[in-house]
């Protein structure tokens, strides 16, 4: 399932302090862009590439473009799931990092360059 992320002419889409207090229904999905997920509150697991990882307060996750992932979090009124999500468009970020070769190399090493380099010329 492709989850479309609207950038609206920007290079970064940002969902700030999303808070779920009852029945968080996660699902397997992927995006055409990279996703950073920062957890303010909540506990559960993240499934990526058939591996599970614990999720909890203060944790930061990065999902590569087109990487299938699922977040499972137990949510109740007294234990909410609160997070920030940053979506990064790889083609645009790669261009911005041209002047910073070491950071560009790191960015590409995160899996973002494999997608963007196909479209750059």
C-alpha cells in the first residue's frame, strides 16, 4: 500500500505531536519518501523487514523510501501514543546536500541515495 505524502511545494512534510488516546489502528504501509518517526509517549513494537524492534519514549526511527513497515502500539486514555513524523523527499534532499559531500554520503548510506540517484542527472 502506497501512503501518499503531500509536500505542497515544500521539501519536508511534518506532522507535529500527533496524539492517539484510544484504539490506534496501525497497518503495513510504505511511502515514496523517507520517514523519521520520533516517539514522545507510547510503547509497542515496530516491524521492518520481518524484524521487530521495541518502541518507546525518546526513540527515533528512520524508514527508507518504499520500505514496508508497521507500528503496533498499545493505546489507552492513560497511556497515549504521541509522536512527530518527518517526511523527507530524497531527490530534493540529495540536491541540497551537493555542497556537503560527507553528509550527502551519509544520507545516501541511509538508503535515500539509491532512490534519488536513479532520478538525478
